[in-house]
C-alpha cells in the first residue's frame, strides 16, 4: 500500500478548501520528497482556485512557495540530500535537455512541470519536486519567512539579473504590494537609487522604510512631469492598466519598462517612443534554479526578507479570505499543522 | 564677403526643389567643411519636404546621406583633416559633454544638431558638420555607394550592436526595402540564419540573393504558424501596422522584436506575451560615431554595399518622384553636378 499525502483542495471553481488525501505514486528517480513546514500564499493561488486562467483542474491543491525538509530522494538526485532544508516554487521539474535547460534557463523550458498544474501543490504535508527545483536554503535565512521568496521574490529578483540592472541605475517600482515590497528591498540593497510609485498615502512611509529613496504618485501629473526622462529601469508589479505613455516618458535614454505583473489589457506602445531614446518594453517569468540560489545568498548577506503574516495551515480559508480582501501586509505564510 | 553655398531647397510644404543659395556663416572651430560628391535620398527627406512630422522650416534643403571631401577644418577639429573623404548622416553635431555623449552615445544626445533641421542639408555643393559626425570612409568602399550607409545603413546596423545579436541567432527582417535590403546583408555576413519577411513575390528571389536563407510571407498564416517560437530577433524596417501578436509569436524564448521603422499606430503589446518567454519589444535611432565607424569597417571586410540607382543632383526632382512612386531599387544616390 502506497503512502497518502494530506492536503487542502478546492473541489470546484471558487470553493473554499477542504481536507483531501491523495496517492502521490512512486517517487521518480530525480525527485525529492519534502516534508512541508511552511507555504506562502500567492495571488496566483487565488487565480487558480477561481480558474481565472481557464486551465485549473479540480480537486485543486494550491501552494507554490514551499519550505520544508527533504525526507526521501530518488537515486538520480543531485545537489540535495535527505535532511536538507529546501524551497520549491512555481516549477517542480524541467526536461534538462532542451536548449533552454542546457543554457541554464530551466524556467523557460517549454515542457517544465509546474508545482500545482497537472499535480498537487504545497498546501499539504508533503510535496515532491525534481532536485533542480528543490533549492537549498542558506542557514542564515529564517525558514518562516523564506517561502514567499520562491515565487514573489524570484519574480522581482530575476529581472535585476536578466535586465543587467546596475547599482548606478535610477530605478522605479510600480505597485507596492507582495512583489513590490520585495523589489524595493532588492533594488536598494543592489545599490540603486529607488523611486516607489504608489497612489496610496499609507504606503509612502512604508516604501521609504523598505529602501525607496523617493515616492511618486503615478496619478499626479505634476509629480510625473518632474520625473520625465530620469529613470533607467521601471519594474511593473501591478496588474492594473496605467497611463503607459507617461510612464514610458519617465524613462531616460536606453531606459527599460519591465513587466512581471500580467496586465491583461494590451499596453499600447508607440514605436517612435522606443526609437528616439533607444528604449525597450519587456517581461520575464520566475527565475532559473541558478538565479534562485543567487537570490537566497543575496538575501542572507543583506538581511532581506518579505514582511509576512502567519496563519496555521488548518486556517487556510481564513488566510485566503484575508488575501482576497486586499488586507495582506505584505505576504501570507501558512505554518503546517497537518502533520 | 562670405562664401555662398549652392543648394536645392523646397520653398514650401510639398513643393519641388529649386536652386537656392545661402550664406553658411563662420566655420565653427569644431566644424569641417565638406565638398559634397554624392548624397543619398532617404524616405525621411520626403517626409521633411512634406512636413509630415510638423517641424519642417522652409526654405528646406534635404540630404543627410552625404559623401564628400574635407576642404576646411576649424582649429578644434580632431580625427579628420583637409583632403579626407568623409560621410555625414542625420546628425551634424553633439554637445560632447552630457552623460550620453560621454558614454559614447552621441546619437542619444538630447541637444544633438541634426543635419537638415535648423540648418541646411546635403543637397548642396558644400555642407558642414562637427568633426565627430564626419566619419572617415575606408579606401576600400566605393564612394558612389557609401552615402546610404550613413542613414539607412546605420539605422539597421546599430541594433545588431545594441541588441547584442549573436552569429548563432536566428533572425527575421520585416520590410525588404531601402533599409531591409541592407539589414539582410549585414545579418547574413554577421553569421546569423536570416529569414526575410515579404509579401511581394518579386522580392523573394532578391532577398535570397542578398543573404536571406528563407523567405516568409507574413500575411500567410500557414507560413507564420511554422515559424512560431523560432526566432531570436526580428527587425522591423516597415512602417505599416502588421499582425503584431502573430509576429511576437514567431519569437522564441528571450526573443526581441525591434523597431527602426516608425510605425505610427501604437503596437498593442500584451504583458503576458512578454512575460512567458522573457521577450522584449524595443527600438533604436541611428548609431553613434563609434558604431558608424565599425559599420564601415564591417562593410569593407565583407563587401557590403547598398544597391543604388544614380541621378545627377540637378535632376533631384526626378529622383524624388521616383522614390515617391515606390520605384527605388533600393536606394537613390545623387551625383553632384552643381559645383
């Protein structure tokens, strides 16, 4: 008789989660089995519960900001061993053989396995992942807070690496929430001059504490006019449409507007506005295993951590309601009490 | 009594050019005076004659693909001397002191002097330019054909440098005209696998002769479907709106869609389409003096030249009508007969 995993699952679109058990099958040779100690909640967990993107399958077990300890390892596993503390994010496997994987871009593998798509996620007692996506967590990091780095954190750290952001750059962050509050910390510790865009007066002081040197209300045309032509890089973590021509205008020569928040309405880009100052508009998904490891080392050296609120995993529905209500400051972590 | 320059000028919007003389004033210390032997015609000369962009001033002397010999040099001139053959393009001066100039990006200087804006261009017997924009022409290049490299050529060569296009890349060129026919030569000699996008059957064979390995009809959905996810870089030299989502879909992971043709209608870009494959959309203007010199050396080593049609400068109106009629194959050069 094989082992059963205990989890929390949505049984239909938008339903509250309820206890759910399933047989995970055989451990694959390249997989580790992780005893989950903590799991962050990301807005995309809600999107998947609600089938916002149209590809959710039920019963659906959310969770992709997972922290735990390796309790079993297949015989092809490298780098990690039983007893290691690891984190698992959006991806749980990649083919290792396509041009992207071989180039170190496992996150761009078109057949990558995703932790909670076609399988079950981290709102559970145990979870499995291929070894390359089970990233060792440096001892200096608090395991309670580290989970959100594996989705929200890497989503905003990866562009700093991919876009070659320099410590001499003047950068902007749009949207000071779960992702943005980590981006402010990363970019200020990276050595940049950091401008936080927020229309919320309440978040202005917090943004300054998190490392922003200046805050700007993106809806105030006088403040935006002063910023014109001055930024090298703007990171968009918000999902809502904004006044894109004005925001592009805040970029200086060679400036780049980079999306990690999936703004659903197409952004109208005038080719001429890109040509004149040699500007670009780009986007990126979560980072590779190598970039994830770099991020964790950077967090350890600079004492970077998300600001979190804790809920026991058995209160997962309360936690989801808290997030749905826009009340999370800034990221929720579930502490496992279902072992 | 100061010298008079003889030129051809439009005296009002859209008018044919007519002989025009003007006093160029004192030669500035950093300027050279160039006796014009040849001048290319660019589509932007027509746009300026017609005041398409709203900032033309009349009388207007077009011409910014200039080849000639230095006949006088101010006492601050560096790098070039009397007797040297040089080319002058869109820019004729830059401040040399702003962060862009100091970084070698004189083409991004926000106060750069433009050859035919606020002064007179190269459809003339003589023209002046600051030394940094009077680029020496390697002896191996045919002076009759080199003019178009100084606007059309550098516009498509510069992105190869700026976007770090690699010889291992698979690239596409959209629009096989004055710019595109040079882009095909540059990219094939750069070592890339080159796909030419054209809906004109007549241009297919020409594109292959110019270095394309394959041609694709961008309006044929079957052909476009086969290309999906396969290109690293697409250069847009056309000015007309296209099916941008399909073209973005032709890019593979880390792919970039780059504009040098000023498509006037905004391009709708879905953030999600950039995020998933880490793609970007960008643009660039003409290149710097350093990049222009690199281009000329590259042309000399690889025997790259635009395909041109010649007109005497005294027949400039015939030449402009030829271009207006869409008949230029591929670039027109005026030979000076007004000395």
